């Protein structure tokens, strides 16, 4: 499969055009640092300020980041102004008075906790359809003010969580049998028109799927076994009035009763009394450790995907007009902040996307920053992760994936075409793109051209063309995520964050944003004071909901919150994660942990790291209901002797069905075999072009029972191209068919058996190997049963020459007819079972 990447890269490099270095020299220095762009609001034309000047730098920052963005009538300016509703934090008569009232509404040390944020996020006068998106936009305004004021909190204050004993819990049974007779009938009857993969307008999640097991898995996170009335299914009916089939209140009660009936059939899971365990925690008991400290001063479009529902991914950069993305097709919201693209896409309107054109053609530089997790490493095209384009063949920029490679296309006036080609592509051998969460940044400026960074590191891939200007960009294109604007070149995977910056981020900025991480994170403090005799002693994990199916536990540490205490000699062995009364079945990365907390290694500020490992624990009930705890084989002075269960004896191996004694070459093997046999390199443009067109038509498995006639046609097409390339190359054909006269007419060229042998013998020698004296070796002259008979093959090729060399009067002397005959003979041999059978 790597051939696709190499060929695509070679094609890009062959089309390279070098621009004059004078273009970069005259670019106006756009590669240097630029002034931070203020968050202006084009829609607030009636909010120009004419009052007294700001009395201090802090008041000036307040005006720039808060007043300028919220004083419009469609924001807060219709109420909170002079002579109207208090607090008058956007009054237009005196910015100093506005600052005096607004300062109390803002927490620069923790912007998300500001009263201004929590009020709007709860639904107060939000100007969007989603209140949390409004809250996030205001949070970003306050974060920018905090950064300018140097008030961003750089440390996280740890506080003791609510102390909770591990309790008996209900867990979802492995079998869907009880679900099938209680909750599923309601879902199947009333929800299958949307929440089923068979629906005309299929919508994730598929909890009404015709596959009961798939429906059960999708429904688990939407049922509360402990309090059925709090289940998402019930709330959607009773509070959101979503798809009620009669009376919403009654329908909600019916659904709650079905979930209660299902839960009543589940036995409580009791904790083993012999275990050595910590106190218990819910995810929400943790201390929030958000990804603060990001560099976003010049982010002109920002998508953090925190809404969690709906058909719009909001641009929370706060700059108007917002470039909101409309979700379509198979797109699923992730509880960990993000979207899962399963064939669908997110696309902005052309009118709002124009802001990218207006801003970036002005700065002459930009960055695309994304936290992504590709679904696989076989996506080609390249698959469009983020694109600002008009169709499949014209674009301003595209960040894409081609199997193990990231690709970056950018349209400039110096050395790329309207498709942004040739592209910058990461090195094949580096295999930068992986099916895991990665931080990918693409930057462009007219001095350094295009650059790619993965997980904070410059890939060292050099732009194959000279940098230019963005003067050839088109303002009629649209921003899209997950596919081309046409819906082609689909990219599958999860997008956790996307930002477009109006300048090329520096290496330091990129590393800062990478280290800030992504998503909502919590520090869970599992209390172990009783077992360790360490006052306020905890084992602390960094935990986040990784996706809709699991939690990521990482960076375990031992720490005490008691000032002046330094733990020493605390033994920790065999640590495991418990969830809902039992140990997790999979993901026990610390089961073999054997370490000791010592005074020499303990840091009073950060504790002592116990392990560099991390793990995924399966989500069961959801982030507000799953109860976590830790178990230990030894913790301090307490010990639990674990007796491992005797593994079951392996079952007797089943007899396999009879297998064919021969196999067939797969697509990449066929290509390699034809290249090796003819001597024509796979990189030859004519051959590579045909390969790209027909490779998906060739066999993908070695099982001869799956061979199709259509696959033979593909092999024949490829063989014809290799042979035609060989026959038309004077040097190559002279080496392959020594002595044959290609300048002779077709009648003269093949009028004797000796002349025909000059074509047939090299083909047989290459395909069948050199003749072997079988009688001298094994005592008889029989050939191998699976090898073609050389005499039969020779006769077939000779007969083909007879048919191919038939010519009309006047054509017999043309060398072209002779070359065509050689091509046909060669293709018949090369496209036969002698190449296919492996």
C-alpha cells in the first residue's frame, strides 16, 4: 500500500516549478512577528465609543477585549448601558465607569468561572442557539484580557474531594437479553425512523438499530441504572419534548418505567471485602485541569466542539461574522469535546468563509492547527481533514491525509497551480500519520513557505516549491472539515479541536499548544490515608473522557495535601482501576506496579510519579454515574494476596476447510512482478498513471477462490502498459529482445521461426526461468504439475503472432505494426497465470 504514497509524492515533485527568489525578498517581511489582531465586531456599527479616554492600561484592555465585543445591541448593549439595567458594564458614556462595574463580573484567574460567563452560559441573552457556545466565546474574550494582563493562572490548586466509600453498584450486563424485552421495544417503535442505520435520515447514535447488540451498546450511556428518571432518554422526552409520540410527560414516565424495569433485573455488584481499596470518586469529583495557556491571540476561527449536540459546530473565536460549521451526514458528537466523522462532514457557508480570504490574504501567512485522531491509515486521496476549497481540483488550502502521510496544499502566485500542487508531503518512512490522537499544525508564510508539525515537532520536510503570495486565492470558496466541499475525498476520524490563525505560529507557540493538550481533564485524588498513614495522602490520576466509549487514565502520582508532610517508605504494588464495584476487565496497565514512595524522590509541589504508563477504561454508565476506585495487592501496611484463576484448557483446534494448493499474487505483488520481469520501473509516469487507475480492481487477497474476471481485465491493462512502454523504449527493448529488428515491417520481422524466438524466448526465460535438465536431476523429463508447459506456451504465443501480424496492403512495412505485435505478444505472456499464480 505504500506505493500510493510514493507515487503521489513523485507526481507532486515532478510538477515542481521554481519561482524567483526575488518574490520572497519583496514580500514585505510577512514572515516576521505580526501585531496581535483585536477581536473586532463588524456587526456593531452603532457601538463606536466617544467618551473619556481609558484611565489605565487595564481599562484599555477591558475596552479592547470585553466592551468592543459585547457592546452591540445584539449582545449586551440593549440592556446593560447607562440609564438602564445594572450592572452597566457596556455603557457607552464612560469606559472607566463601565470597567468599574464589569470588573466585578470577571475572574481573570479562572475565566470560565466568571459571572459574565456562567450567566450567559445558563441561557441569559445568548445570541446563538446554543448557550454554552456563547459562554465559551465570552470565556475566550476574558482569557485574552487575562493574557494581556498577565493574570492567567499558571498552577492548579488541589483541594480534597468529597470523601466517599466504595458502594455496591449496578453494572450493565454483558447480554442484551433483558434490554431487548424492556427498553428496546420503545426505542424500536418510536426512534427507529432516525436513530437506526437503516433509516432514510440515519442519525447517530443508533440505539434503535435492527441489530439488538449494537442498539444496546449505543443505549447504555443514555440510561441511568441508579436513578432512571435522570436517564437521557427520559430527559429528552420530558424536558426537551424531543420526538414524543403522545403526551411528553406521559411518554417520559413510560420510558422511565421501562428503564427501571430493566435496572431491577440487574443484581448489585458488591465490593470484595478482602480487597485493599481507596476511597471512591466520580469523574466530576476531580479538580478541573483544563488545557489553558494556549496561544490564540491571532485565532480567527476556533472550534472546540463543546456543544455536544445539534447540527452546528460553533466558531468560538468571537470574531464576526462567525464561521460556524454545519454538520451533515454521519457525524457524531463526542462527550470528550469533539466530533467523530464517519463519512459525514462539517462545512461553513461561502459568505462567512470569505472572512478567511479577507484576513489571510492581508497577512500573507496563516496556520491550521488541529487535534485529530485518524480512524485508520489506509485513507487516500488525500482525504480532506480541513479544506478551504471550491471543488475537487481547486482550493486555497487543504490539510489532508494520504495513508501514513500528512499532506498540505496551498495555492500561491509563484509556484503552485489552482489545486495547490505540488503538495508538501511528510516523508514516507517517517509514517507521521497514525490512528491515534495527534496534534497537527500546518503553517505558511512567504519566507519559509509550507511547514508541517506533528505533536509539537517540525517534521523537517522541505517545501518542494518556492514560497509566494496568496494573491491568487479565491474568495468564493468554503471551509469544510471531513471531506471535500463536494462530499468526495472523505476523511474519517475524530476532530477534537480546530483553530485557524492569521499568522504562522512559531515552534515555541506550537509546542505550547501541544503541551496544553485538548479536551476536558480532571485530576482525580483517590484517598489512601488509612492504608499509608500519610495525612491527606492520595494517589492522583489525570483523567479525561477519551471518547464516547472510554476514559483515559494517565500520570499516576502519590501526593499529600498536608503541608509540611514528606511521605517516606510507602510501598505500592499491584494497582488496578475499579469501576462500579468491580475491577475493570481490561486496561489494567499498573497491575505489575512495584514501587516505593521515598522522601528523596518526593516533590512537595508535584508529588512522586508512580508510572509513565496510561490506559483506557471502558465507559459504562457515563461520566456523571461511573464510580471509580483503586485496588492494591499491597498499599503501605495492608496487603491482599491475589490468587490468579487457572486458565481454561485450550479447545481442540478445529479442522480447517481444505485450502487450495496455489495462491494468487495481490495487487502490489502483481505490480512489482511486472516491473521486475519487464525491467520497466514502477515509477515510470505512463505505468504509474495506469496503476493509479486500476489498482483497486486488482486482487487484495491471495485466495484463488476469490479471483474475478474483472481482476483479470485489470491485470491485462497493466501488462499492456508495461509491455508497450518496454517496446517503445529503444534501449530497453534492445536489451530485453537482443537481435530482433524492430525497424522491419511486420511480415519481414516474423517470417522465420528464429525471428519469432527472438521475442518468445526472452519472455519464457523471464517468466518460467532458465530451462532445467530434469532427466539429469530427477531421472525423467516431466515438468512440475503446477508449472505451465513451455511448448504449449510457445505455441500459443506463436499463434498470437500470426494473428497480430496480419496486415493490409501498404501497412506491412511500417515498424509501428511490428512494435504493436511485440506489445501484444508480451502482454499475453505477462498478463497470464505465469504472473498471477503465486
